[in-house]
C-alpha cells in the first residue's frame, strides 16, 4: 500500500525532500552517472552505428534476434492493403472507438493551432512572426508488452494537423506491433509511411535513413531505456520530444473529494508497471477511505501484482493541514498528470504552475485523456513539466521572425546599429547599414 508522509513529522518531510531530489534528476542521466546503464548505452551505440552502416540489413538482423526469427526485408514496409485489411477485421465498436479518438484529437489540435500574429509596426519597419511545420516527423511507439494504438494516435494526429508533409511510423515487428488494431489505427489515420522496426534500431533508422525507412527531422514517442538512450544519442542531428520516464499521476484533494474515484485513478496509473502515484491531501479521513477503496478495488483488477508493486515502491501519500504547502509540493513534483478534487478547483488550478496535463474535478478521469479527450497523452515526466510541455501541434512547428525595413526605417535605426557594431569591433556590420544610409 502507499506509504504516507505527514508534513508535521520532520523525518517524513526529509523523506519527501529526498524523493523530490531524485525525481529532478533525469532518469537516464542519473542511471548513466551511477553506471547502471553503461552496458545498455554501449549496446545502443553499437546498434546506431550498425544501422547507420548497414541500413535495412541491420534492421532485419536485429528484428530476427528480438522479435521474429522469420523476419526479412520485404516485411519492413507495411503495405496500405495490409492496413486496410486489418481495419476490416476489427470489431465495429473498436473501430468506432479508434475513429472517435482520432476525430476528437483532431478537433482539439486544430483548436489550439497557432496563427501568425499581426505585425508590429514602427515608422518604416514591420516585424512579424510566422509558424511553419517541419517537413517530416518520426513517430515511435513500443510493441513489446501490448498493442498501443492510442500512443500512435496521440503522436500522429498532432503532426498531421500541424501540416507535416511526411509522417513516418515505426513500431516493432512483434505480435503486438503487427496487431490488427495497430494497423487499423494506421489505416484510419491515413498514414502512408509505416515501418516495422523496434527499439534503438528504429530510432537510428529514422535519424539516418535506410533504403526502406526515410530519415526525418524530428523523432517523438515513448519507449524503454534503449529507446530513450537512442533518442539521447541522436539528438542534435534530429529533434526529439524529450526523455520520457515512467508515467505518473498526482491527485490534490480535500475532504470533499470522492475516495472511490481517487482510488480508481491511482490504480489506473499504477498498472502501467511502473506507474508513480502521488496523493496530496489535507484530510486524514480521506486517506483512510482511499486505502479502503484501494483494497476493495484491487481485488477486481487483472494486474494486481504489478499495481501493488507500483503503489508500494513508486507512490506516496502526502498529508498536510495546509493546502498552500501541498500546492508548493505539487509545483515541485511538476507531475505528468494532475487531478484536482477540491472544494474550489479553479482556485487551486490558478496556483498550480507546473503540470503536463491537468484534469479538473472528480468527473475528469486521466484515462479519458489517455484515449479520447483531445490533448495528447505524450507528456513530460520526472518533474520536467517545470520547463517542457506535452506533444501537440506546437511540437511540429517552427517559429520564424519576419523583418521588413524600408529606407526610412533603416535611417531611424542606423545610428544605434553603427554605434553597437563599432563597440563590438564589427565594422562590416556597421558598413552594411552605412551603405544603405548613403544610398538614394
């Protein structure tokens, strides 16, 4: 069961501070510093070098080793007919759910799509900004433990809405990667570039390109240590969305909250295995009731062992008589998902500065955001919501400033430009303005 830390107890407060300190360290960098990922890092670098050198041949060899002994190069590219046939095989209710998720994510991403701001106008000067999409994006989602059509949808829809002209998808050639539901989601999304490649090999293929898999400008998506290390290794040459750690939920609640709802949301997060859960509350009675609900609901869950493991080792209840103190802690945790169940949720929301996604009120389950609400469920973890955001259309857009001067505008700024350029001993900069000032 979740351990409870009472902020009136100095020992518990120190324990929380230690936990916060660990969370603020990027899990990949922390593991590398401790040496616990050294062997995996060597393996990843060898894989990247191999794919860069041998391309499809390396993809086939690695896929045979980890996913399918019969895999060959003809299977790397998923044909559109395969996707269409898979879509025809899945049940109508499942097809409807996939289409609903795609439609509602598309609606939301279009709603938040930025528009170019109006120009700032000074005498003889117009200053603007424009948004343009990247040319290509690589969406990676795992297939080792289960089929994840939702991850595909939550990565691909923002890229499509942003206007990315070529959206590449890679997933392992495992039985889950080949599943009808994954291929059906590709079909309903209208994807044309879907490939079977997994782990670090897939990341390398999208970074450098192979005969079958085109190189992309940016790679996004979740994965295990090998995937995260590979993204880390190729970043700079290509863009990445970040190093995504284990999933997490934080609930801020007072005595008005619904214990059954909170317990259900904690269990839903914990079954990610691992899935970190934080309950911050001012109510000791709520803690007692939530514990009772957890015991009752766990008996009905299929992944009980994994859930109990996550609750015991990766989760905590923080109890304080001060909501202000809890909000300070919440902003330090900067959790991936935050659910608010308080008497005045809007007031709490106004003081919550750092979160990947916020679910306001008892009727807003995180699971709705995981599937159909509209925002992408690919979100920052391990306190990185302090400085980063979840995947959205913004992930696939660039900002370019647009500067327009006429002669009158140059004359107005000339003295300042020349003075600063001269101070920095850049006489060429000064001359480029002076020549215009002297021109008719």
